[in-house]
């Protein structure tokens, strides 16, 4: 579980689902660990992103990844989609 204070920080930063083009509000979203906690990922805003249920499932079941190196979620498409994604 994500402590309420941390959830509020992530919600304020992401303003809902952070996936590009999604408009789901924070109340419809879950918090995703970019580096999963069972693999050593910390429950800190720098490792968390707000995603709606659809995009949360999508991140877990596809080759998309999220880069948090700038403190803002950046979605990285799978290699086969990178060229198309960069054109948009």
C-alpha cells in the first residue's frame, strides 16, 4: 500500500493517469512502482507513477517502460514501436 501523503504527492505531480493521452483523474488511478518493490524499488515519489487500471495492466503486460530519471514520468515504447512513437 502507498501511504496517503505519498499518494497525494504523486497525484499532484501526475494529475491523474500519467500515460500520454489519458485523461483519467486521480480518483480512478492506482500507484505503480516503476522499479517493483519486490525488486528493491522504494515507495518514494521518484519511483512511483499514477496510472489508470487500463494503463497499469498495460505496463505490466507489455514491453513499455517508464523512465523517472528527471523526476517526471517518461514513457518508453517497445523497440518495435519506437520509430512510430517518435513521429507523433
